[in-house]
C-alpha cells in the first residue's frame, strides 16, 4: 500500500520538479542569477536545437512519467507484472538527465566563467528519479 501511495505521489511531484529551479546561473557575480528549470531549459533548447530538445524531453519528461504510470498500472493489476523489467529500463533513462545536469554544473564551475548554483528543484528531481527506481525495484521483488 505504501509503495502505491509513494508511486502515485510521483505523478504530482514530477511536474513540480520540472517547473522548479534546477540551477541559478549568471555571468557576473554582481548581477542577479537566472533560474533554470527543466521546462525553461527545454524551451530554450527548442528554440535553438530541436533534436537535442526532443532527446532531453524524452529523458526528463517522457521516460520518468511513462515508467510511473506503467508501475501504477502494474500495482493496480491493470497490466501484467512481466512489464516491470521494461519499466525499470525506461526509468533508468531518466537518470541520464540528472547525470547531464550534474556534468553541466561541474564543467561550468571548472571553467570559472560566471556563476552556477544548484537549486532545490535539482534535489527534488533527483529524489523523484531515485524514489522511482527504488519503488520499481521493490515492486519487482514483490511481483
């Protein structure tokens, strides 16, 4: 029952994490920092590089949500538990997005141009992904 509630809560938390600020970035320390979320980053990419925007949309939006919805369907016995390995694989795609964000922060700080700060949305998004992986792993053991 607790896994079901946790999984259902991800259906609400993912959209919050997508709109939440992941990073605050600025060129000079004296000026204010611009907040970047998954959605604002995706919009910016959409304007400049459609292919990359589609890849990020798949990793950040589609993969975690499809996995969560699929896991919900398994938990409520609407699809066969044999779908769990496929759902787990889909969920691991979402972790790639968190890795790319962490790489971006590390590279930006290493270059020393401008300023990058992580924001609470990065932790929320990472927590959602890790919770989803944990819930999926527990669901496989139960099924």
